[in-house]
C-alpha cells in the first residue's frame, strides 16, 4: 500500500477525533471598547438560529422592518438592526444592546445565548443563572465605528467559515475585520463560536482592489481554498497540504514513511492545539530585507551612545527610527557569525504576535546588525523586579496571567509550529518584552539552534548556553538541549511572575550563597499545606489582590515545568492550554471585582 497516497485522507479522518477529544473551547468574546466620540450607533447582529422573522423580532424587541434576511448555505439567516449603546456592564465598559429575556423552565444561560441569540450574549461570569419568573436583561455585544460608510456587525463564526468567506459574504475587508478583532492571533485562524466584529461597507466594497502584498496573499489562499474545498475541515486541509508540500520538499519521501502509530502520535502532537493554523503564516513569510550600513547609521544617529538601550552578551542594542517605524538594532561582532546566521535564519521565518519580529539585517565592517521591531515597554524582568525604580507600575495579577500565556504561546510557536523545530535556549524574564498594552513577546533567538524534526527530541549541544538559574539539571550535567530545556526555563519565569523574585536570590542565612527559585517552588510543594506556603511567597507587590486558586494553579504548572526529569515536564502546548484556563478565570475574577481601578490591569481595555 502506498502510504504517501493515502496519508492525506488519514490526516483528515483523524483530525475531528482529536478535536473533540482534546480541544479546549476557549470562547473568544470581547466587548467592543467605547470610543469617546460615540455614545450610541446603529449596529447589526447576526442571527443564525433558524427562526421566523416575528420570532426574531420578539426575541430582540425590534420591529420586523429592522430585520434583513441573508442567505447562508441553504439556510435563511438574519441581520438584526439594533441601537447599540456604550454602557458599563458589571464593571466592563463597552457597546451593548440590551434585551429582556423571560426565562422558561430549565433555561441555562449558555444555551439561551447559543441557541436563541447566536452566542452573542455577554457573560460577566459572576452569576449567569436564569430563574423562571425573574426577567433577565441580556447584554448582546455590538460595536460602533467612526467611519460613516461602515456599520459594525456582530458575527458568530460558523463551522466552515474563513475570514475571507466572511468578508465576501458580508461586504467587508479582511484587514478591516482584523483591525476590529485584535485578539486574532494569526490572520487566517478563526474557530466556530468566536465572536467577530465585522465592519460592513454600507455602500458595498470599493471596486479597486488594493494592489498590496496582503491582497495577493489572500488570492493565494483563496486559490488554494477553492481547489481543496468542500470539506467541512477545508481550512485544516489547507494547512495539511501546506505542511505536506513543505515536508515533501525537504524530506526524502522514503524517510517520511513511518509507522501509522508514530504518525498518529505526531499528528496528535501537532494538531490537538487550538492554534494549529498558525503554521499557515508560512504562506506569508517574507525574506528579511537587507539594509545598508548607511541606513543603519542614519537610524541610530551614527551609533550615538545615548541611543543604546541594552547590552547583551552579543553586543549593544540601539534604539532607532527607520522611515516611520521605531526599531531596535542589535549590533554584534561578526566573529560569532555562526550564531548570527542561526539567529537570522530562525527569526526570518517567525511571524507571530508573541515573538519579537526581525525586520531585516545589515552587515558591514566587522559587525552584523539585526533590525527588530521596537517593543516600547521594556522587559518582563524590569516590570517584576523593583518595577517602581524602573518607572513601571507593579503588574496586576491578570496582567501576569496574560503575559504568561503570551510568552508560552510564543515559545510554543517556535517549538511546534515553525517549519523546523527550534529551541530558544535562553528563556528568561529579560528576554520577554512587553508592549504598550503589556502584551508579551519573546525576544532574542541568538542562541537558537536548529533541531531537526526527524531527529529524536534530543540534541546534544556543542557547548553550554543559557543563563544560570534557568538551566535544567540535564543541561548542566550532560549538556543536553531539547525543547524541554525551554520548558524548564519557562517554569522559572512562571515562578518569577508569582513571587516577583529573581531566578537567583541571595540567601539571607548564608549571604555568600545563592538560592534559586527552583528550590523555592519545590519547597512549597513539599510542605503539608502547600497553599499556605505559597501565600507566604506570593509577590508583595500584588498586595493580596489575586485569586489564590489561580495563583496556586500557576505554581503547579511552574513545578511541572521544573520537573527534574525532562520527560516529566509538559510540552509547551500543554502549558498554553493550562495557562489559557488560568487567564480566563483570572479575567472573570477581575470582572467580579467590579473594575476597582487599582486592581484593574488595563490589559484588556485596548480591545
Ligand atoms: C416600531 O415601529 C413603530 C411604528 O412603526 C414605532 O412606533 C416603534 O418605535 C418601533 N419600535 C422599535 C423598537 O423600533
Ligand atoms: C430558544 O431556543 C430553544 C432551542 O432551540 C427553543 O426551544 C426555544 O423555543 C427558544 N426560545 C425562544 C424564546 O425562541
Ligand atoms: C446566583 O444565582 C443563584 C440562583 O441560581 C443565587 O442563589 C445566588 O445567590 C446568586 N449569586 C449571586 C452572587 O448573585
Ligand atoms: C417579564 O416581561 C414580560 C414581557 O416582556 C412581562 O409580561 C412580565 O410581566 C415580566 N415579568 C416580570 C416578573 O417582570
């Protein structure tokens, strides 16, 4: 039997099973942030529950004239025009349309939201019970934009949707949708049930297609789409085909012949993740640009010392401006060219929200210059350790939960979703940068080395790299570097987020000795009452404003990552799933505080 021929089918048949089994459903639903200029507007809600017009009218308390039918596949859906208001719902400021719902026997909030209002009811998570005889005000999410020619539609993603199919059906532009939904991690990935704000063009789309690269990408995608289409998993198929193509380009076809169980295993490893489609960014990856030394000199004011924002083991980092973009330029001695080229190769291929992006590079005299997008808010280390001295407010708990998740996603991406399997090798809080919204990006892949996917996970490093305090036992003892090396170091990062302490702390009893956070975490779980032991070491900067259960869960993940044996440590994708839950529950915890300004992080206000 020719495995090469039947394997794509094999992939497709297996996928839905893995999905049902292990996909964590994380509803993506964010209120639309109010603009100061707009108190209210006319907005649209998408209704796909298959009702008659008068039923929709009564559910939404609107006149029949406000309901416009719209065909979807073989179904009749509706656009419901409502008056969308900026209001404060249990501490969350945003645009909402309120309806009064009269609960019936056995009504459950989520069912009412999903089955009666197309999944568009905002839940604050505080109390969402529905009691018969108590009319309940439901807050439907809606949006307003300042552009007169547009109206915002609240849309719930349906199983076969892609961003471009949504845009086509609803007279919208894909980048317009991306702009209103900044949570979309990669432009092409959406999932059933996610809520999208779609800026519909009231007067239809402008006819002249923008001749940008972006448009071309979409044409490429749509082209591939239509050739693979008609499968309910078509978007997945694209990735699979993309992946296959790349695989077959790079591998001897014979070498990709594996036993079916090994294949199933690797499939599961690769696709159980909700963010699986991140790999599609391969379509977009562009070659880095070469810059001239003159351009670099101009950007940095002729390598002005005052522009230096950091010094690392590999050289200095300058702040600069190129065109209109702020950049960080890493200047390095080129006698280390192997490292530089490794870094360039890796970074060129990485486009991910949680990874600092390399714009290009220049080489000249005896130096090499890497040009990165500038991340304005400093490193996580600056925000955790003596933040006030560095001009930062201490991080709130929910900001920490978000940062942990962001950083985990960035690392997971380079582990699992890049074409080759990369290990960062130097994960630490100074290598995690924060932007204005306190969203984290992983930086500095200077130490990354390629680890072939065909190899087993082990990779023997030629020499020890990394930072003391973050190194796992096997790195120190046997000089082994695997993805589990990063997982271990990430465990230390989590411990820093929880305790606010540095990876290595001077021991109070023995001033000459350093104590490591690794020991601190392990000690907690050796205590009989781990929860109380944990409370003692939680960062004082949190001032008791944290949900103890979530902190405890994060500490458990830290301990898991810090397992002595590499095989006992989780994979980053498992860490991502666990942290996503913690982040979600931390948001709910924060919402339950009713937006007390001191605690409220502001992390989510940018949406
Ligand atoms: C429905 O229409 C009637 C008259 O046509 C109008 O008085 C009423 O305000 C409308 N209701 C809504 C919710 O628009
Ligand atoms: C809500 O949805 C359920 C399930 O589809 C249906 O039985 C019920 O009649 C709906 N309620 C209203 C008020 O339309
Ligand atoms: C939540 O709803 C239940 C009824 O289902 C009620 O007993 C409880 O008091 C409510 N809790 C809050 C905090 O409102
Ligand atoms: C709930 O609302 C309906 C109409 O929408 C009204 O007839 C009913 O009296 C209300 N019930 C309560 C308990 O307020």
